[in-house]
């Protein structure tokens, strides 16, 4: 479990299931994905997340708002699947329910995830990617201190017909993140 000022990043519970299914069926939340997820796909994703966290101790954590104990989505880390051209790297990602957008929650939880990646896992670099048009996620990446690596790629699991296949790749290395965190202490 990871605590921030306003959030708790934790393993998934059975009470998260219905809320996560609803989140993945919101067309605004899924606007930059090839489509909304049905219940089965959402539940399979939760099972994947739980297994990863139980075996590795980290992964896509469920996020709850500390003040209300409400599930708001997920944020965390994952190893890049082999089918992507950036395989072998580690990624950070997030998906929050729409009522929690614009409140800095994604950045707050992702910062804690980066802290974990660089200080606990001792990873050197973390990447993030999204479809080129997803300006909201790109802003979060930039707020995290990530930089556009100018290595756009065509996501092999996204249809060219969707208009979402081209993805932009951002990255941050440990020294850059640690230096930014130290500088923030003096600002």
C-alpha cells in the first residue's frame, strides 16, 4: 500500500469490481481506447492486476480517495508487453473515473508510483504512452516531468481504422525524477 496526501494505492478488493466495470463503460473515460470494455474484460483486468501485485508486490494499483474511501480508478506500473516496439521497458499508466478528473489525482498517484519505481524497484527509466490526440494524459505525463521521446509508434493492438493507432511515447529517468523531487522541497 502507498499513501499520498489524498490517496491510497492498494491491491484490488471485491468492492472495486462493479465500480471498475462502470468506469470502463463510460464513453468519456474510454474515448482514447478502441472501445468500451465489457464486464468480462474489466474483471479479467482486475484478476491480472491482483495476480501481479500478489506475485511481484507492484503493478496497476487500485486507487481510493483517502477522505472518502471511494475507489476512483487505477494508477501504477507495468512491464511493457512483448508485442509493443518498446518491450523490455517499464511503463506508468492511469485510468480514473470522470468525477475525479481535473483534481490532480492522476499526477499525485503517478508521482507516488514513480517514487516507488525509482527508489524501491531501483529502475532506471519509466515510459508512458497514449494515442497522439489524448492531450489530457499527455499533460499528466508532462506534469510528472516526463519528456516526449519523439519515438511515436503504431500500436499493434489498435486498428488503423480507429484513428487511435499512432501513439506518442514519453519517458523519465531516475536522476531527472530524483532531482525534481529534491528541487520541489526548496520551492
